[in-house]
C-alpha cells in the first residue's frame, strides 16, 4: 500500500477531529479559528482545541468561498453574498437582484468583495460602493490583484482585467477555451487560469506573452502559491505539480517539480504560509505535507473513504485544517 | 455505480409541449424529487427551489475534435446542484426548442466531475404531431432532436387524423427507427416511460432491433400490450430522409479486436461530425464475453458486458444514426474487421 505511507513521519495523532456532517467545500482560517464551509447552508467555526460552533449563512447550497483573513465571504444559490467574522457574526454584503446563483466570490485585502452571477461580475468597496461589469460569457473565476484595485475575471476564451475605479475599458486577455479559475502570482507579474481541458494557461502581464502548462490527467481544480510566491502548486495529477515562476519568463520552457507520487490524484493543494512546503490532499483521502526542495513527506492524514475536498493553513503555519467529501474533517497541529 | 444521479434531457421544437411534460413530471404524486435545469424561468407552474436557469453556453473542447462541444453552464450547475445531494433523486435538463442535444449528452462523457456524480439517462423529445412534418422540412434542429432521441412523445395526437398520425410516425421512423414512440395528448404518459430509461447504460444495451414492433399505438395507455396492431394499418410506409439516415451492420463471423478498435476509432475521428449516435454489440474471436459500446459523435464508451449465453447467437451488430454518413465506406470497413 504505497498510499498508506507506513514509513513516513506522521502528525496524525495530533489531529483534532471535526464532525462536519456534510461535504466540506472550503476551509479558511480567521486567525486561529478554522472555518469549515459546508456544501449546504452552514459554516462550522472551530478554535483549535475548542468547541465547534455551527452557523447558518445561506438558505441553500454554498457555491463559493474566499477570505481576506479577517472575514470569510461566501456565495450561495440563494443569490446572497455573506461575510462572516471569527465571532460568527454574519452580514449580507452583496448579492444578485434576480436571486441568481452566486457562482464565484473573491476577497480583497482592503475589505473589498467581488462576486459573480452568470455573465456579470460585481465589486463592492469597503465604503459600500458597488460596480458591475458585463462579460461575454459566464464567469469562471475571480481574483483580486495583489496590488491596486484590480480584478481578474476568467471566462470563455480568456480573461478580463478590470479596474473598477478607472474609466478605461477593461483589458482583454484572449485564449480559446473555457477558463474556470484564475489567480495572480503574488508579485503581480503573471496571471494563471485553470481550463476545462486538463491544463493551465498563463499570461505575462507586462507583454501578454502566453504560457501553456499541460500534462495533467484531470482538470485542475486547486492552485496555491508557495510562501515566497516563486512557485505555483496544483492538483490534477497523481503527484503534486509545482511550476517555477521565479525567473523573468516564469515556467516558460521549464518542467515542473513532480513530487509525492501516489496511486490516486491530488485533489486539493495549500501552500504553507511561511515555508516552501505544500499540503496536498488526494482523491483517496490522504493528506501529505511535501517539502518542495527535496520532496520530503510528512503524513497529516491517512487515506479515508472519500476524496479530500478542502485544505487550509492558519497564517502562522502552525495549524492545517482538512475536510473531505464525506464530511470527515480535522485540524492538525503541525508545530 | 448505482449512486450516480440520473439525468434526463428533455428536448423538442418550440411549442411541442416540453413545458407541459415538465409540469406533469413535477406535479404528479410519485414521491420523487427532481432538480430541474430550465432554459427559461417562469413557465414552470410548480414551486420548487431546485429549479435552476441555464444559459446554454456551448463551447468546443480544445482537443482537436471539432464536434466535441459541451455545455459549460451544465458543468457549473451540476457541480452546484451536487452540493445539495440528498435533496433530489434525479435531474431533468430542459433545452431550448432550437438546441442540439449532442453538446448536452457529450458533457456527461467529457467532464470527469460531472461523469463521476451523474449519469445520462435518456434523451426525451417531445414532437408536435400536427407540425412536425413541416418542421422536419424547415428546421434542422427539429430533425436533430428526433434523430438523437431515445424516447419520442408524439404529442397533440388528438389534433390530427389517424392517417396523418401514421404518416408523421413513419417520418420519425425514417429518421430514427430505434427510439420508443408514444402518442400522447397533452403529454399524458406514465412517467416510467420517460424517466429511468438507462438508455446510455452499457448494461442495458441488450438488443439493437429497431423499435417498430414495440411502439405504443395509443396515447396515454396505462397497460402494456405487444403493440402488434401496427400491422393492421396496411403496413408502415418507409420514408427515407434526404440527409438524415440510420443503418445497421451485422455479421455472425467473429471480429478481430485488433482490427475493430482501430477502425471504429478512426471512423469516429474522421466521420464523427456526421454520426449522431452509434451503438453496438460485438462478438470477438476467442472472447467469451459480449462487448458493448455506444457513442455520441466522436465520443465512444464501451465495455465487456456479460458472457454470451449458451444457445445465444454470437452475432455482432452495429447501428448508426447520422447525417450524410458514408454508408458504403462504413460497411466495407466493418467487413474488414472480421477475424
């Protein structure tokens, strides 16, 4: 059983189990409070070592979640965008007048929130000003730029860079196909999208140069930058794929690191916030911490009955929370 | 996998009665709960929080197949719906009157996340008995919907005479001899005739005989009969549509898998755009098991099904439904696959 990782150093005994009771679709830490986002209706707030608190934030499915570290922002099929803080206090911060599904959300560092419903993307500033942009097709992904008030919107045949406060027309980045997720490199030089086909696409923003990152066996559903911002870890293969972005040309012409091979695919990744380590959750329920430098592995969770569906680190990198499709969940104390 | 949620695709030209059928499915007391993906809100008279509006966003996959189109909105909506797993037993996708069913069907084979959690059950087409003949002449979409269907409701059967009904049914048979046809008034039909058909399930590919002898002859009948009374109508007329046809191939000589698979893969790669649906039951040399496959355009799905039974004729049989298909070339190619 290679996936049992019998000889691997293990943190499994340091797990605080969490009874989610339903599929965990996302996790975010607000300081040391882990917020488990369920597929339906609720959040579970768990302080490490403390009790579980359940709160209902949506009337139906929760379709998207994001966090700025202070609040967790969720979008639901009830057409609402809700922000919840570590005390469990929730406020509706946006939504869709026609009660369409809120498909994607993003949280900016200055308290701004973005969301999408169908072919429209919305932003709301901390002061409460709201702006909307119409896209050529349904929004696949939303991401705030690391600096400045700028939003990237992924959709069919490319992405749109939108400056909500500027009069200028949004900038179009074109590439044929369906773009389903989007992320800026932490230095703001690259934009990366995950596509319907099992590959990533990237643009160098200075000159619009294209990069195509392929070789995956499955659609890439999870992307996470390493602490130093120099590499992008992804799901989508039966090993952890880490693309180098440190040079001028990013991953152009360079192979990715391929670490922690397993019998099942990586489903979720989460970069450690301070070290060059990535947590990888697999389709068979395994969670490994993988050091990028040498591929050294530490076992954080043994394989289970369902795929890992969410992973998150607290800001200090001392706690790792995981959740699975069958409602199994936990918090592991790493140091 | 039995826990996959079945998905029924409801097509039909404008005004044929799709919404009537949908409302009937949702309002009848059957104890089942459906999630419904509709193209237009407001027409459904049932209060259901699992009704979702769709945008019918069709796009081509970047995989070199020009006919490999999928519905991006369906992938997104099904992902969202599955977060409420347990709240519904089945999904119904209603398409617009002008929609091609192929991208909807292909979505279930192309997207892994959709295919892992749901399965395509059947394509059900509602046709207007009075106007279908006209639409088959002027609307290629209507023809596609008939050719693609597993189940066809020949609706508003009460509004046309018996001869006219037989005529339109023969037209349908000319396009698609394999679908089950039901004559209906206001889409009145027992739901098991429409839902839970398993038409895309390889285990259910038992027999590829045309459905001539098994179609119902009455609207809204609740009893089963053998339907042989067709023969009393003075024989069915055979219609051959100018561009849409179906044909079947068969042989009792065992096939060589090393010849057959390269041939069929090459065939759908080249002629996939003109082949709407394909199905087959195959007997390979020295193989005790039946091999079954089914396909939509270039996408093929196949597996060993079960052992050939004692006394069962080891006959290979393929059927194709499509538009301007190179029938002679396909026949010759198939004959070349004999071991």
